[in-house]
């Protein structure tokens, strides 16, 4: 099983601008990236599992696991900024590829798109070829 997560590469720019305007520390770009990737992975896997449990009347085999299966490969890809991530989100939607778009409500992002988690084994290799590992 392959589980794709796509994250922005520009978190550091936002942290520096926000830090200069406030006295509130919000962590490092690495920490923000780790948190957002964790959200996207967890939420996309949970939706995928919910789909399996609700649609068990379908002819496909039921999973026999409640956690991420052993042997799952997680691949985290990067895009330059929110604009690129939104473009990818549109492509995924247009191609009916199940995914979770994670938006951060807190400052300094204020609702910006942060990461996308594809459902495990989503047929998106063709759309993701141009993106590099994070």
C-alpha cells in the first residue's frame, strides 16, 4: 500500500514574517511541516478506513486491519507554495481522486491550504510524477 502526502515548502517564510510582527513563537518550519503532514496522513487514512467499513456491501474484500498495515510506504512530496497546492487539489478533484485537504485556521496561515493527504492506494501516480520528495 502506498500513502501519498503533499506539503508546502514555504512554511519558513510565514514563520519569519509572523515572528517579526508578534512575540508569539510558533515553532520551526520543520515542526510545522511535521504537524501538517501528520494531520494529512491521519485524516486521509481515517476517511479511507471509514469508507471501507461503511461500504462493506461492495464486492471488494474487507480490510482485516484497524491500523496502518505493515509494509505501507508513506511518500511525502513537496510543492513550492499554497498556489501550487491549490492547483494540485483542483487536479485531484477533477480526476475524482479521494483526498483530504488540510487547512490551518490559526495565525499566521488563517485558513490557508497546508497539506493534502491522498487516500491510501489512490490512483494518482500520473498526477504526482512532477513533484519531488520533501
